[in-house]
């Protein structure tokens, strides 16, 4: 005998758990960025390749999960968050994944070697961007607690504070970008010096700096999106 | 009259067989819906749910099942129109039981979420209109019953919403949710015992010859509530703070406090279900029995024999033990979104509304009220994803069940009439 229990059928598959899992997958790629930048610093080709592979590995997994979430989100679902808002959040998480992948792909364009004098600054920028994404992941992880408390009370306040921290981290990351670019381009203006950086190195390093800044901004946009959902 | 005296014992046996069949079906299928919110939250195991259901369904049927039984037995059909032809009532009630039973079997085999209450009410109206005439039905009672089918799930939803909001306010959104949960938990358990016993006992229990004044019922309910609250406190005190689980989910320990509390709502829900749904099986049976025992008089005011209530309770328990066990196991897999706080709110609200309906004699659908209560919790932005298709299915099953029960009952009615006359 087939029995469809109405109570059991009433509970649709929650998309929030998988969405949090998606963010964790993306973040598992992000946390490996500092190691990649370190490898780029030493220009150890095999080390770079293994770091690239490690970053790329979770990305298709995350994409598959995102596709699954979209496929299993019937319009008949009644959720504490608007369906469109959830899809938008997923979109923003996927952008972080794309951004990370783009960074991992940079060394594919040309054998890459980072200017030695900028190592520390670049590594700091990478760590800063990674920390920003980590904060965004922590915020996404709070969604089940928000649902438990109905998006109100001390829990909501806590998440608000977390979003403020996220914005601060993103701002700090962003502030490092122009300074780093300046340090990168200064030797060129000083044309009399013969040891200007090779063109490709200059280009790719600049791309790396900009991509790291963009990554932090993408992370901040997750906070921007969640904030009005709490305030509603 | 001769038909009654000639075939009396045959009718009696048929009534008992069909009545038991119907209550068996309720125990086999319907109880699982009533226990769904308790088992689904993982607060109690299937085994515990069976045990709780067996005891509390029986008590509910026996203690508070009288009023709804009265409605099903006497409230829907105008007995005046039957004078001189008591056999028509006998055919009709037997036909209704058979029709509702058959329809429920067809529907559950196909997995439709049908209500036993809707089936039996549809069947009784169907035979009355087809066999006696439009005037034979107390349409105002039907109006009340149908209105209660719409209002009761809404009421369940509203009550669940309020309970959930109060739990949020007092516990989840407080400074120290775990401490608050331990402080307020026994109060909520008190509330479970108090509401259910107050509603059931209010102004006494007619068929048990228990007559209480308002004050007496209030005192009795408060004493009962305090006893349950005390037992709740003992169970709640054993819950320890689980810091490791709290790191993954900040409210894990709070939810653990609500787990033993769900035992009480599960009992309340089983009691409520017994008090309302047993009537679907024994109401028609009681009508037949009273016609036969009075030798053909369609007595409007006959006492409800207690052995019939007992029989209904036994039918449910047997259904539970033979098939209900398996049906319940299908929902035994934990519904992760139904946490103990949410399950507690929904089950307490549903139980309270069902008991209230039982006291007013209105046959309502326990399943639909439970669905309404879960929706109420969802409305507080408290559940990740509710599939609204279930609501659509319920509305469709409504629209199909009433006419299906009616047509089947009319057909069986003519079959009986043709066979015995």
C-alpha cells in the first residue's frame, strides 16, 4: 500500500543546507589562494600546478550543487526568504567561485613569476581577501540560526555585526589594491633603470591584484544581500 | 418494524463488523497522520509513538469521544423524517460505514490525502439525500461542520503561530536561551496538560455521567496540568548543555530541552485524535445499535452505550498494531526541518484545536488541522521550505471525497434496501 503522509509531504527539501554547503565548497577553494601566491613567489612550476589543481577541484562540484539547488526549487515552496532572494544569494556565491577560478587560471596565460619586492604585500592582500570570504561563509552559515529565531532578536543583531565586520574586511582589502598597483608601476616610470619588470609579469601581477580586490568585493556583496533580509 | 425484529441480530453483527472495520482503518492509516509531527521531529521513536497512541487514543475515545459520536449518530439526519421506517436508518448507516471504509481503502491505495471524517459525513449525507430526501438532512448542522473544516485548520495555524512566537520571545531570542528553555519548559508542559484537560472536562462529560461546574473543571484541569508540568520538569532537568553540538548549531541544546516535552504533546495529540476520529467509526454503529435495541424506535435521546466507545477504542488499537505500525514507519525517517520547538508548537496547537472541536461535537479532520498548524509555524518565518502542493492536494481530495462518499453510500443503501425488503 502506498502511503503519502501529508505531514511528511508538507516538508519540502530545504534549499538552505545545500546553499550553505555550496558556500563551504567555494570557500574550500578560496582558502588555498595564499598557498598559490606563495608558490608563484618561488616560481616552482610543479608546486604552482598542484596548487592550481587544488583550487580548481571543488569548483565543478560547487557548480553541480548550485544547479541541483536551482532544479529542486519548485515555485510551490513556501520559504522564510523569497525564492528570488535565495537564487540571488546563490548567484553571488557562484561569482566568488568564478573569481577564484579566474585567479587560479592566471598562471596558465604565461609562465608567471611575481616581483620579489612585492611578495609580502601580495601575500597580505591574498590573506586579507581570503579572510573576507571566510567571513562571508560564516555569515551564510548563520542562516539556519536565523530561521530558528525568525530573523529577529540577538541572533539577527549578531549577524548584523558579522556583516559590519565583513564590510570592514572588504574595505581593508580594497585599500591595499591601489597601493600595490602603485608599487608595481613605479619602476616603469623610472625608465632610466634597466631592471623594469617584464611586460607579462607586470600584466599578470596587476590582474592578480585586481582579481583579489574583486574577490573581496564579491564577498561583501553577500552581506549586502543578506542585510535587508534580516531587516524585513 | 418487522424487518428490524426479523433481521435485528444480522444488522447488529453487520454494524459491529463494519464499525470495527472503519475504526481499524482509522488506527491503521489515520493515526500515523496524527502522530506525524511527533515522530517526524525525531523526538519520539516509532515504537514509542505506537505505545503512546495505543494508550492515549483509547483514553481519548473513551473519555472525550462521546460528543462527536452523538453528532455523527443523531446530528446529521433528522430522525423525525424516519418515523415508521427505522430500517432506512439502519440501511443508511451500514451503507455509510461500508462506503467510507471502501473509499478510504481506494484512496489510501492511491496515496491521496483523504480524511476519514469527510468520507463518513459525505456518506451519511449521500444516503440521506438519495434514500430519504433533501429534508432528511439537518443542513444547519452540515453547515457548521463544513465551516469547522475551514476554520479549524486556520485556528490550528493561528494557535501554532502564537505558540511559536511565544517560544521565540521567551526562549530563543533571550540572552541565555538554554537557561530560559529549562525555566519555561515545565510551564509549556503545564499548558499542554491544562488546555487539553480543561477543554475535555469543561462542564463535565455527559456520557460518563461526570458533571462538573466551571470552577470544578478549572480546578481539576489545573491539578492535572500541575502534575504533567512536574513530570515535565523532572524530564527537562535531565537535559545537559551540549557545547559541542551548540558550536555547529547554536540552538542545539535548546532543542534538546524540547525533545522530552514532545512526549506530552504526542500524548495530547493521540488523545485528541481518539476523541474526534473514533466517532467516524462508532457513530453510525451506535445509531444502528440504538434502533435495534429499542425494537425499531428511532430514539433521538438514547444514551450512548459505553461498550460501543470501548469497541471503537479497541478497533483503533488493533488497526495500529496490525498495520499502523508499518504506516508510521514510513514517516519514521526524521524530517530534519521539523525541530522539537517547531514540532512542539504545531502539535500543541493542533491537539488543542481538535479537542476543542471534539467538545463542541464537531467532526473535524485531525490531519488537516495538523497541516494548518505546521503552516502556522512556517508563517513565522520558522521553517525552511514548506511544499504548498500538499494544501492543493487536500483541497482536491476534499472536492472528491464528499461526492465519492455520498455516491458510494447511496449505492450501498439501495443494495441493502433491495436485499432485505
